[in-house]
C-alpha cells in the first residue's frame, strides 16, 4: 500500500489532507514541521511527500533542499502545497526538483488525491507527468 | 545759487527770456515785501494778471495757502521750504506745490515748484514696494508652509530663496549650529553627496532646460524624492527650483500595506480552504449519512459559499497588487487558440447546465503567437466567458480570434441580456455592477471586481479591453487584445 507523508504546520490543513488520503485508501503519515518531516522520510520511507511551503523554523524550500541533497531521499516525488501568495516560492521549488505545486484554496481534496494518483502512476510507469 | 549771479550779470533782454522759460515760478520782493520781479509762471500759479508793485503778503493766493507767516520770516531773513496743497479736502485731485523762500540782500526770492507729478510718482512707488513686500511675504509664507524642502538657486550657485523645511529635512541646522553655511548650494550638495550628485543634476536641468525627477534616493535612514525645474525667463534659464520630499513614511506605509495583505490573505484563505475541503469530503464520502435533502442542501450551500469567499479574497488581493504595480507578468509566447480551448473545456459543464452552446470559431488563417503571461490571459478569458454564460439564458457564447492593428484580438459574443447604454461606461470601473441600484443587485454577480481586474491585467500586458457592442436582450460582444510575439 502506498504511503503518503504530509508535512504541514497548520493542524486544520493537516487533518483535511489526512482525511482525503485515508478515504482514498492510502497509508498516511504526518509531520507538523520540517525537522519532524525529514526524520519521518528517513525512517518511514514514504512513496510520495506532500510538502507545505510556508512553515516556521524550517520552511518548505529548505526541507526540499535537504531532501534533494540526500541520495536516497531525492528519489521520492514531492508535491508542494502553497497558497496564492506563495506562488513565487512554489515556482522556485519546481526548479529545485519538486514535481508539481498545488494552490490549496483552488483545489478540492478529491482533486488533490487525483493529482497524487496520477503522479504515482507515472512514477511506476517511469513517466513523470508535466507540472 | 551760482547760476543766479551769472543771471544777474546778463543784459536785460536775455534776463527776461531766461526768466520766462524757467520751469519754475519765480518772484523777487524787496524787504517790505513789494514784488519787484515776477515771471509769467508765477503770475499763472498765483492767478494774477500783474504782480510787480503788489505786496506778497497781500496776495490772495499767499493768504489762502497760509504762507504769510513764512513770508514774514523770509522777509526778516529766514529761509523756508514748504509743501502746500491748494485743494480742499473734499477735492479728489490734489495738486502740490513747493514754496521756497530764499532771503537775498535786496529782499526775498520766492520760488514755486509744481511737485504734483513728483509726489504722485513717489506715492505710486511706495504702493508698488508695499505690494511687492506683501507678495514676498505671501510667497515666503507659502513656501514655508510646504512640507517639502524648497530652494531656488541662480545660475551662479547662490541660494536666492529657501524655506524652513529644507533645514529640517536635511538635518542641516544641527551641523554647525548655523543654517546653510555659505548661503550657496554647496552645503546641500555636500550633505547629499554620498547618496546623490546634486550638482550634476541641477547643472543638467539648467543646461537642458528640462525638469529632473528622481523618484527615490536613500539618505541615512530615510528616503527622499528630488525634483528640479529650471526657471525660465523667455528662452533663458535664470535659475533652478529644487524640491526635496521626505517619502520615508509613504514607503513604510506601502510596505506595511503589502505585509498586511499577504498576512490577511493567508490567514483568511486557510480556514476557507478547510471549509471548502471538508464540505466537499462530506458530500463525497458521507453521502449515505446525508440522505436528508435539507441537510444535503445546507452542506452544498456551505461549500459554494466557501468558494465564493475564496474568490473574493483572491480578487481583493489581485486588485491590491495590480494597483500597486506589484504583479510581475511573465513574458511568454503561446497559442491563443489552445488557451481558449482550455477555458471552454473548463466551462463546458457550466454552459451545458443552462443549455447554452459554448464554442470557438476556428480562425480563418493561422494566427501568430501571443506575447503575454499565459496564466493571466487565462484569468481574463475565464472572467469574460464566465460572465457571458452568467448573463445568458438562451443561445450561447461564441469566441473568435482575429488580428487587428498588429494585435491579437479575442472576441467573446453572447446572446444574453445585454447592457443598457447608460450603464456601459461603468463597466470596467472598480466595484461597478452594470446593473440598476444596489438593492436590486443580482447576487450571483460577485464582487464587481472581475472586469476591473481584467482591465488592469490586459493593460498591464500591453493590450486593451472594451465592450465592442451591446444591445438589451440581444447580447454583448467584449474584446481584448494582446501583443503579437516578435518571432
């Protein structure tokens, strides 16, 4: 069963995304900040990571940098979560190796799940869908 | 009067000639006051036909002017010099005469001068000076009430006028305890040197006879805006006006506004996203628990409201950033036809729900690529097509793309209710709903910002947007243009 790791500091959003992936039949792991997130990647080895950009202490871009610097962790696809104001950072994340970014307020949870499904299917087929 | 001695040595005929041509009135009396000599001018001024032989003290004009005491004194050897006016106080025109009494060995020389013109000139000059002084006071008061530093310099570096604000803005008073050391522009130039070359700026303004506007100069912990303008007298530049404005507070306000908007939008969007997401999931995964239609309806309403609120927040943020010029448009080249197809695909369902057609008329010939920001163009298209669907009940929406004046023009035509002539010029304004009064507003119309945002976006990318035509109950055509890619 595929495992999704959600790294998101806002508990409201964390709960919401946890629900949708649980409903869709994924195993879900949660992290409330960048540090915890990196640890859970190492120990949990998720199939895909949902990463929030705007977090205190260590923001999403810093986490992404660390992920892509590690030979094992860099292979895991990363989908960025952002709100409209963070779009510029999200574009930067794409250049740093994230697969796609999702503007949280513009997507229904089911659509997020569909995107994730597509990406994972692409990965297993060896194709990476366009951001 | 040395001339008089020469005069007295002249032969009699010449004496007479000289006397009659003097610009003065002259009379000479003996020690008793009897007039021995008088010229025509004197006769005229005193209103006499004959003066020789008569006593000065008896002349009515002398009596009228109250000159008897002076003449008495004069005959006794005391010189006098008085200004008199023969006019009554009630008379508007006033004449003035100077009566000069010069004692001579044989008696008294009386010289009368009409000084009316002189007096008037002096009065006029005094009035004029007073007016200028008032002007200057007014001017100084005005420039001192300016919040900006104001300096006028002449072409030789000298400061002609400065106001108080310049000292406080530049912090000049504290430097040496004196204000503006030499009274020339050098002290100000020195003060600004690290941030800005003022000397070159004003020299340039003078030489080119043009205004210079420097929007932002960092200075210590402040920001200034500098404005220089040459003072023209005909074709010549005779000086420069320099204005220095402290814009620090305006900049701080700007940044604060920016920060407020980002934080506010983030804080608003998170709970809204939670409402949207959770209600969507309830509808999707808990449908069995929602069998009650009323309950289902309420969840749907909550979900749709959250989407409306999210759109509102997005619109407000967009407007604020567009108005502040903070939106960066990507320079991209893309095919308009495929972009239109994307939008029509997204809105197909909405149109179908109202049984409306939504189609793109394929262009007659191949079109060049557009040079603009693709996402923002999609936003404009989406707004116009969505509006078209909203305001149409039967028929549908047709989109056509053509080339006009070297720009790509996208035409969106609907068969909807149209817009009344009187409302048409309100269309692209902020918050304007081209509808009747605010109480009868159609609640589905949204914030009234859609067209305004579309306008700011289009113009920001170098295009234009307008209502091509509209007829009530027949429909409307909106057009927006985009620049063509150079390749």
